[in-house]
């Protein structure tokens, strides 16, 4: 070997060693300790070797340092509840209406679990019982801006409930609308497998719904590859008379977006994610796309003849027909353009001024090769950082917060902030021009940017993650934390909390 060749070989060997060392470091750095506090995220505290550095508070009320524990941010502890439910969860074989059997989860023996119905202002008390879910369970009230201790996130707001255990949730429902509940322990498996249900909050008023609009709940979920409405594939008929007004509440409990078309009558989008739209106008020849985790309430009047077809997804054999018994159902129309809510309805005042934001955040989603939990792959990043080094968004109570969510990754991400509704300010730089568009679940397609704003009015430590729950399990998550609030709960640990 000539000297120059030898030098090349030596340099090459050194580079190779450095590369191996670098990769080894990245691998070691990605390892999540057995137990950690989310309070350490974004500061290195959640890394291996730095476990348990976050301060822990116990007991009631602020300590000397003025720190409040999320465990103390509960709903009303006294008072007779207006609505009570006991929800008992099991992991078991589930048989769908078409006879298909898969290993999933049930609540009170069924999936979806029982629908909880309340009137705005009610105190709701739910007792969750784990009869047979070995990995533990929680319940998260998706879209209900509950006090933090009731939020049901394992390792952040509570410990997962072990087999034989129970947990009581108590909260007031302050906003009428369509919501859902689901486990937030190993949620990418438990939600897909059926550990969820519907929560409807209605306006106070006449209890007799026969004089009001027909209220139809349409929870759409894919079980074992099969799209269903309330757990059943195929056609579903609901009787309604010509001239009758119908409110159809569509819930998308899957990981991907859900297209819904309405044929046979023009329709209105009257509410999104439990918030009414202002001045909705009639739509015809367009579909809506409901983000994962999102809810759209559509309203229409049953036509003089024929029945209205609600078509979720692309399998024309599964749909809902609403009209007089025996009426002909409108044909499916799958390829309609989508309604854009950015300019839908009438503008209205907001409860805060986003132009006078106290704080601005970026939530930039990207992808790069690396290691998450020691596994190599092309993983999600938030602001260039990979789980568990994801950012912590710190706010003070009362802050008006603006956030720019930019998606530079190659996939769609339905972003979900817990504990708050956010209003859409702009999409790809185009300002919102229609009704205030409040969401808790917002699809951010690849290459696109949304600007959103919210009022920090619900102290706690809140997840802000992708509701494609597989993406969340791969690390596409962050937290919004109020200064002065901390959590005594730990991810991992003896209770094996695994929120995603
Ligand atoms: Cu419906 Cu954190 O989720
Ligand atoms: Cu995602």
C-alpha cells in the first residue's frame, strides 16, 4: 500500500468509526428511560440518564414554590351529578354485525361503548372500570375542554387504571355539541380496537325530540379493515318524514380523514368539533372531509319524495338512508369537491384579539432518519427535534396564543390540542373569511400551513399531538404546559403508563 493510499484508508477508517460512533450516540440518545416525566421533555430531561429530574409535587394545593399539581385541577368534587354512567372495559374477541370476529375491546360488552347524553351545564360523573384490559386503560373526553385532572391521559393527568381498578371522572359540560371519549393508554391500539364511545351534549330545551329536529348520531369507525357506522357495515335506514329537519352528527374515530357526501337534499354544516358555525349556507354537490378525531354536524330537510343518503367513505355498500319507509334512496356520489370551511358562513367577533397575541409558537412537522426508542427509521420531528426531545410550549393563564402549524413531512396530520378549542386564522397564508372556525382536530396536509389561535384559559399540562394515533405512537406529539403547573404522573413506571 502506498503512503497516500494508506492515509486514505486511515482517514476512511476514522470517518467510518466516527459515523458508527455518531449513529451509536443517536441510538443511545433516542432511548427513553423506563420511567420519565413529560415535564422534562424539550429540556433533555426526558432522555435516558436524566430520568426523574422533573420536580414532583404531591398532596393538595400549591406548594411553597406556588406549583400546582395537575392532580388537583379536578372538576367539581361535590354535588349530585346530573348524568352518571359506569363504563366497564374488556379486551376480548369482538363480533361485528357481519359475523367478522377480531381481537378488540368492548365497553359494557359493546363497541362503540354506550352513548352518553347530557344537557349543557350538566355535571357528568363516569366511573371507568377495568374488568379485563391487561395493559390498563383511561378515558379521554375528546373535544370536551374539561379541567386537567379529568383529561384521562395516562402518565400525564392520571395513572392507567389496572385490571380490577376503577377511576371516577367528574366534569361539567359547558358547551353543547358532538364529542367522543376514548382510552388514552396505548391509544393507537385501544382506540383502533374499539375502546371508545360517543358523548352528546344538547342545549337545554324541550325534552320531546319528536317536535324538534331528528337527531342522528353517525360514529364511523374501521374495525379490522371494515368501515362501519356504529359498529355495523352495510345499509342503515332511519325513518323521517318529508319536511322534517335532521341533524346528523358525524364522528370520525379512525386515524385518517373521512369523506362524507350527502345526496338527495342540500345541507348545512351547522357545527364542527362541538362549536356551532355562524350563518351556514346550503351546500349541494360537495362533500365534507372530517379529520381523524373530528366531528361535523350536518343538517338537512327530508325532501318531498325519496330519502337522503349519507355516505361515509368510499364503500358504497355502507351508508345511512334517512327518509320515509320504503322511499328510494339517492345514488352515491363519491368524487365531489370538498367544502372549504375557510370561507364558509358569516364572520363574527372572536372572544379575544389574535392580533394582540401574548405569545407565538411554531409547530413545524417534518421527518428525518434517526432512532425513536432505539428503533431506526424515518421518524417525525417537531421543530426539527425528535421524540422525546420534542418542544414544550409554555404559557401563562390568560395568554392569547398564536400558533403556526406547518407540515413539511410527506403525510397528512390531524392535529389535536387537548383542553382547548383553537380558531383557524389562515390557511397557506389566506386569511379565514367565513364563520369563526373553531376546532379541536385539524387536518394539516403535507406542504401546507395553518395559523391558529386560542386563549390559554384552562391551566394544566395538555397533549398537543397528531390524531393519526400511529403517528403519535411514533413520537408526533408535544405538550402545552401552563407555568406553575406540574404533573406527579410518570410515563412508564410501575403503572406502565403509555399514553400513545
Ligand atoms: Cu382524541 Cu389525545 O386524543
Ligand atoms: Cu400524523
